[in-house]
C-alpha cells in the first residue's frame, strides 16, 4: 500500500484536484508540498495537529515538506469558517507567535538540508507593491467566482471586509511564490481551505502554464458535527503551559465511543492492520481504545515520559482518587475570597470549569459537581483553610480540577 492509499484508508483525504497525478507524486516521494499556519495565537492547537501529522506521514514516505508560517497573511486573517472578523494583531505579536510555532513544529517535522524547510510569507508579502500586485495577480481573479467561494459565505451574511476579501489572493500568491522560488508542486490544507487552494493552482497555471496540485484533508469532527479540540475552557493547545500533558491525555481519553476509532485511524501512527482489528471492539474494549488513543497522541506531542506520567496519574485518580500531582490546578489569592471563603459558583468560573454562571448553576443543580468527593449544592462555600490544603473539584464523571490558595 502506497502512502496515498494509506491516507485514503485512514479517512484523511477530502478533496483532490488531480487524483492520478497526486497519487503518483506522493507515492514516489516526488511531492514538494506546503501547508500554511497563520500565527493567530502563541501556540499550535489540536486543529493544527492533523496537518502536522499529515506532514510527518508524507515526509516519512520521502516527500519534502515546506512549512509556511503566515507572518504576512496574519496581518489580514483568514475568513474561512468565521462569522466575524478576526482581531487585528500587532507586528510584535505576530512575530512572537511565529517563533512559538517554529519551536513546537520541530517536535513533529525533521528540518535540515534536503529535509523540510520553514518559510515565512512576511518575507515576500510585506514587500509587494499594491499596484503591481493588482496588475500582475489581480487580473487573474474573477470577483464573481470569489463571491461564490465557500470560505466567504458565512462572512457575507454579516458583512465581509475588503481586508478579508484579499485573503484568497494572498494565499494563492503564496503558492505561486513557493512554486517559482522553491519548486513547490503541491498544497495541502483543511477542507475549509478548498476555495483558497484552488485559487492557487489556477494562478500558477495561468501565470506559468505549469501544473500544480491541491489536496484537502478531512476536518476532525465529532459525532455531533463539531470540530474536535474544543472544550468549555477553550482550545486544546499543544503547549504544555496552556494545556498540561494530563489535560491533553484526559481530553482524548474522554472522546465519545463513536469517535474513538476514527481518531485512532486519522491521528495515530499505529499500523492500519492493528487499527482494523479494533473495528469490532465494543463495551469495555472501547475504554481500552480510548486509552490507546490518549497515550499515543500525548506521546507524540509531549514525549513518552509525559505520556507515561499522564497515564499513571489517570489510573491513580480513577482507581483510588488520591494522586492529584498532574491534575490541572488553579492557584487562588486571598483577594479572590469573600469573608474567608468562596462560593462554588464563583470557584467554577475561577477554575474555568464553566463558561458562565448560568452554566455552572445548571451543572450543580443536576448533581454534576462535587468538592472533595462530596456533592456540591448552590449553597456550597469553600473556606480558606480548605483551599490552603487544596480542594479537588469534579465535574461530571471525568473532569477533575484542583484549586489551592497560595
């Protein structure tokens, strides 16, 4: 089985421009491909994780990755899948985020001579002359076609700024620049990028008469159709300071029964034969599959030692309920207390265990919150003495958090 057939079998391929040509290129190790990452935060998150895994798979098969950091496109912001305009970032923030991305990517991709390279589109986009760009590139784009693009539809309902409207042109120009200067012949990205990627292949063919190819990967959605990697506390980050290895492990350990095998197939590097044998698993075997998923992904992102520690802490927590050394922790100060105590509603918000007071109230009223293994009520207050020793809050069956007063 070639790498293209493996990607198909893992359910990763969503759309391709020229299937036969793409199959031949990547199966023979002759693809020089790029994936772009806009630095919208100071850490990569689970949404980037699948793209990084795809790069790793293709590199292992002999293909050459070009990692594109969007230091230039970050000035605009991708409107794909958005109902509102992204916050404008300062140049200093963009540069800082780019540096954070570079450090994290080195855990996944092998950089060096005749290996992967990393480029920043700020190096060419920020130097463009607007009039020259309009004449040279703008003439290749049909506004009618752009307005029909899926990436603009949601934004059109509330108003699409001219700033965002230019994003497709910038992304297409990236592919053209990489094709001309680095020999890049293929672009990969999430399925929500299809319109932008087609614009890039079309621009290259119009400008050079040469072929270039694009392939999108399936977005990782749960059984309810929501993007995975989101929690009540926000995104699941790859930075251990933002999402600890234990939290990362627990996120994947708690995926739904109907999603676990899909995640194993799409995200882990376990042999397909081994994954196929799990297809018949049910009941308690699905819990074993979830632990396999959590361990494999935590090991990939944070290393084997962190994965071992997270697994051991999870076992101890759920068997005896005693080991809280790897539990997510919020440190409180005296000024966050009122008369030497804090209400459970307030504590849940302080610990980011609920997005609002109304949601925290609902969870408590439904009996889904306990403090130090005792069911909480709306009247529950936690004293400074208790917090000095540290209290363990449990939300539902599987979410644990520690609060401590320092």
